C-alpha cells in the first residue's frame, strides 16, 4: 500500500514526533549548507488548483535542495476534476513522478487522487484541512518554547481548514485548544468530536475573545475569508470585527504569548500591522518551517 500524507490524524503520536525530530535534523543540515540528496533522480509533481506562495516555494525549493526535480502544474494546466477524471489524472501523474503534492478545493478530490495514485500524495491544502501547515506550526512552537507540555493554543477567527488540522493534531498531542469566533463559523462537528473522543486534549468553543486568550501560550489567526470565499470578504469584515488580533488582545493574556498566522495575512483585518511586526510574532519562523517540516514528511513517505 502507498503511504500518503492527507491528515495529521492518520499518524500516531510517535510517527508525528519522528517527523518533527527529522525536520529539526534536516533544518540543521540546510542551515549548515550540508549536502543532503535523498531525492536524487526523483521528481515531485505539484498540482495547484488554488493560488500559493509558501506552499509552492517551499515544496519546490525543498525538493530541489534534496536533489530532486519539482514540476509546477497550475490551475490552467491540469484542471482537476474539470478536464478529465481525477482517477485518470492520478494514475497518469504517478506513472511519471515519484511523489505528488496537491492543493485542491474539494477534500474528496484529494482522497480520490490518493486512492488511485501509485506514488505518495501530500495534501498541500483543501477546503477542509492543511496538515503540512500545522506540522510546521507545532515544530515552530516546540522550537520557541523548548517543549510541548501544558500547551494552550487560542485560535481567533473562522473555524476553517487551519482549525481542522489543529484539531486533528490535538487528537494526538495533548493541549488545550480554543477556537474563538463569531456564531455560525464554528469548525466541523465531526472533527471536533474526533478530539473529544480521543480523550487526549481539551477543546473549547468560545465567542468571547477576552476569556479565550486568558493564560494562552499562542494566539493564532488566519484570514476571515479563505480562498474560494473571497466574495464574502466585506460581509465577513463586520461579523468578525470583534475577533481581530490586535496589541490590546495580545497584552491581555496575563502571560508571554506568541503570535502565529499561517499567512498570507490581510493586515488591518484579522491582525494589525503592529502585532505582525512585534517581537512576539513568530510568523516568519513559522513560514520557514513549512519547508523543513514538509521535507521531513516527504523523506518519511519514501522511507516507509
Ligand atoms: N500558508 C500557506 O499555505 O501559504 P500559501 O497559500 O501562500 O501557500
Ligand atoms: N484558510 C486559508 C489558509 C491559507 C493558507 C485559505 O484556505 O485560504
């Protein structure tokens, strides 16, 4: 059977920790300018149905640095689910390439792509989740705090794909995860239930920013309207206004709190310019770690 990386919750805590340790080792090699070529003579097909900066750049740069060749296939190249059946694309692309990374709208399309692929598929975001991002996020928290014990993460905003991957992580790693946003924008109930049933972490749904951030280690936010919802930006601006991460909120936690954002950020909407630029903002370490976390994920997929 082919291994894929589609959901964090498909892996055990030990496997995830193994990937994070490997990410730290690979990061040290990268910074030490060591030669590391596990993907020599291999190729990665990168299929994008949505725009991207970090995902495209980090996968392409990472795979190339590790000795391979990465091909960018944009929204007009493949037309996933439009030009031909996904199960056909899947088998064709995996005949040519050793690995596939895909960013798609419909999560079911990702599942189908993986089902028919003879090469490992890495999920580079769907409307439902973004597992590579949250692997990079937890690596970044680990680096900044030195441990992952007694972690409280408060997510402010829309209960979206980022939240679902955090919840899937919370079903493996113990934490107190709070999702705080306006009513009607809660995360998927089945995914919340996954955390509750796991008995590993505490999940709290909040509509009150002040109490949600009390004693938190991290305040995390994301855009209020995700890719595919940009026509809702103005309507959402009013609904989400009370959930903006600003200096006042960051200063009200009663603790030294880190600020995180998966990026791209819409400065002045979900986060102020001042918070993005503050010393407690670790958004660029987080963005850098996308590459190291993904490199470790890809190496783990070919080794197992
Ligand atoms: N965080 C993230 O996935 O960024 P891009 O959309 O730019 O790839
Ligand atoms: N929730 C955002 C994440 C971008 C990395 C989106 O899907 O657009």
